[in-house]
C-alpha cells in the first residue's frame, strides 16, 4: 500500500505569532510533533501492513474496506516524539463526572479545521489541509482533505460544515442565544468551504470552540433529526419521547451542552477513538479505535496506536489521587496534580510506576476574586462597582501569608495579569494594590464613604447598605482555593466587613455564576501566556461564561445586546471592549501585539478582579511504559493540554 506524502501549499500562513512571542516556546524541544512535510520515513511499518491487526482482520473478512480506501488522499503525518510505536493496549485515565467533559476534549477530542502546533507558536492546518484569510479578515477559506471520512465510513465534505454553521450554529431554534459575529458557510465545491464573518476577526481560526462546533455535526446522521432536512422530524421526536425536534436534536448533537456529544455513541466522529460506552454519572466511559482515522505516523502506519481509552468516572479528587498513587493511570495532567500533592506523588513514583512531566502553566493566578459588578442587589452593585472599594479590599489581603501557608512559599503576590515570559507582561497590572496594609485599606474605605458602622459593627455605605456579602467557592475543585479564601475572609473581617465563605458543590456554583446570582466568587486565573490574547476573560468582560466580575456585560458583548440575560455596560467599559474589537480586526501580527499591550493598560485602569499569587510550574504523571509523551508541555485551556502533543501517537511499550 502506498500512502501519499501530505502536501502543504499555504496561500498565506494565517495567524503566525509575532516574533516577540517566540519566548512562548517555553523551552520545548525543537521538534514539531505535527509534521506536514515529514521528509524521509522514520522506521518501518508496524504489524498488518500499516494498520492495527484487528483492522486488518476486518478487512480480510470483508467487514472493512482496505486501508487505502479509508484514508484521505493526503493524510496528516504525525512525527512521533520518540519512535514509531506498536499497536495495542488501553490508555487508562479518569474524569470527574459529566461536568468534567473538557478533559475529554483535551485528550480524545481535539480535531478542528486548524490547531495549535505542539510548541504553541502558531496555528497549523489540520482537518483543513490549507486555509486563507481575506485581506480584511472577514472570510476564511478552507481546503478540506479529499477522501476524509467519518468514523462510520461516510465522506466528510463541505456539506457537513455548511450544515453545522448555517443550519445548527445560526439556527435560532437550536441556539436561542445569539452568537457574536456568527459564521456563515458557503460551499465552493465538495472540499472547499468559505466562512464569512459579520465583523473582521484575524483570530477566528484559533477559536477552538467555534471550530469544534463546525466539525462534529455530520449531516448524513444528524439531518434526520433536523426539521429543515426531515419534514417529519417532529413526529420522529415524539416517537423517541422528546417534546420537540429541537430537544431531540440537542440530545443527539450536543448543541447547548457539549457533554451530550460524549453521551451519544451513535454520533459519527473524526477523532482517533469513537465512543462505545458513553459518558455517564458513574462507572466508566470507553472509546475504541476509529478505523477511518485520517492520520499516519512517519512510516505510514495508520494512527492511533492504542486500541482504546478508558475513563473511570469519579466524583472525588481524593479517590483520584489514591488511584494515581497506585499507578492506575497511564497519563494524566488534571485535578490531583496540585502543589500540595506533589511531595506524596514524587515519593511514590517508583512504587507507582510513573514519572513526572513538566507543565508550563498559563494560569497566571492561583485565585481570582470577582466582586459581581452586575449583582441584582442595588446597594451591593454600587459598592462593588466602586474601584476604591475594590482597591481597599485588595490591600486587605495578606498574599504572602497565603503563599507561605497554602502554597509552601512558592509564588509571589500577583494580580490578574499575564506572566513575565510573555510579550504582554505589564508589571503595573501584575503588582498594583498587592501590598498588605490593613490601616491603608481602612483609610481608603473611610475616604470612600464607608466609615460608618451599623449596630453590628459592620461598615455601611452612605445609603446605609452594609458591607456584608457572601464569597462563594467551588468545593469540589481545588482545596487550595478554599484554604486561601478562609485566610482572605479572616483579614477582611478585621476591616469590619462582614463576609461569609460559602463552599458550594461545583455544579451549583457554576449555575450561580452563569445566572448572575453570586455576590462574590473565586476561581483560578487563566490566560497568562499566549491565551491572554485569545481568551482575555479576566482583562475585560469578554467571556459570557467566565468573566465572573460581570457576566451579563460579557453576555451583552457576546450577543450584541440580544441575549435577554445581558446588561448593557457603562460607556467606559464599552470603550474598553471596542479596543478588543480593534485588536481582533487587525491582520498584522505586530500591530495586533501593540494593540494588546494598550488593551491591558486599560485593564489596569479598570481593575475588574483581584488575584492572590502567581501560579508556579505544574506537572503531570506518565507511566514508565507509556511512550511518546513529551517531557514538557504548555498547560492551558486554550492550548487544550495535552491534545497538541498528539495523543494518537502515544503507545504502550511491550
């Protein structure tokens, strides 16, 4: 069998990262593990002439087409990290319930039109073998891989993207919350599709979530459940026990809840493995090799090497830690790999049969505290929007004590700001108001009009509103955050501010913030590296689910005011949001970087949320017989760690 070498004839390399961002290579090796021009073959074929033995048996029995008919004309070649692997075995890992579905996307579900290269320095073709922006950044044209197939053997074509964009993503019945800058798709031919945007967006090709929505909705399967493709969809919905075709479609496709895509084993996929036992509240989730997967190694062997991936579905991080210490996980970089657990995991490496890999974390803060500036309570809303109040509360945090006690002295006082090893570092933003000084904090509160106390000794505003509020924290997320907040509450009470720490179950905490029901909450601080530009959730109210200091403002921005939950922000906030629009529309990477620096300077003035300390480098664990895992990786939600390291080329040494 002959596997053609992939070809890459880029019109214009979209989204090249500016030269100043080269530091973000983060000390990784020079090897690009996603090789679109591999050159000479490395090693020989694995068993069964370039495919897994069980697939060869299915071909022999007539149950499966020959390999050359299952691969696209130009499959992607993945350069193995260490060596060409062998087929077989199961990757054992875990997930914390249905709400932890993002871990699935990070491990077995990262295939978009484009993707990050392993070093996180540029966006490269993936499902699309080429892509091109228009000069005004309002259209992106994708050339798809001819002959590429879904996991059930049906062709993947431009029709699938047109269906996802026009009939699903922009269908008000399926996605009732309007999308900011929604993409529309036009089929040029079977393997060419043009995406058109209402507003210029030179960052669009790097937005994983939008791309994910465009390439996981096969029209040949989902069309049956869509009223525009099946006039009897309502009758079908009734037969299947649904109230409407939209409810049925959502369950089949996971439009409003991405977890649903992992709960429907009938949904064809483009991923290395396909679901055979779906995600559930408990038990396990199992995926098995996709026989139509469209990537090969440098010797032309079809990937993935591993037969299957099994996720044990857990509800408790302590149980997960115990399982990790027992050596039950082959590779894991999430949940239990905290600073406080590192000593016991390090001590147990030999008996557990695993080693550490280094994670260069993009998380810029261990804790981000958000006073909800859109809270329903009129009195509290006025207080929380008062920057003087927020400055005082920041000076009322003993960050160094928290770092010493909770984080074993690792870290430094830090606000919500990009890390030093980025072109976006702003020392004033990172360090402002981090000095612990209760006298200074009290003086600021007095001068701001909060000097009077009520009968309970609690400070009140000039209109009589007591400085009394609840700080909510997710109890099943990270124990270090709870420990930190207990110390924060203690010092804030010394300012005669009445604070109650409420530790909530994570899903309840999540619902509260998404419904704008929280007064103050805390979460970890993302977006400290390259993701500061692509997901600046802490630097302005841009993320409608994560900008916790003003989610309704972010909903206004994301929906152009159409979301019924949205609140129109003050003019100075709208001016700041317009700075990000200008940045997105700028096609020149160097100018875009300059605009990002200006944008962050305004973030400093706005002081939306406050942090505790700079997060220190992280780690993951990998079994000693689990191969082709890089020794070092960036860690970021935008990067989708460890997905850009190509898990399809992981293998178990025999």
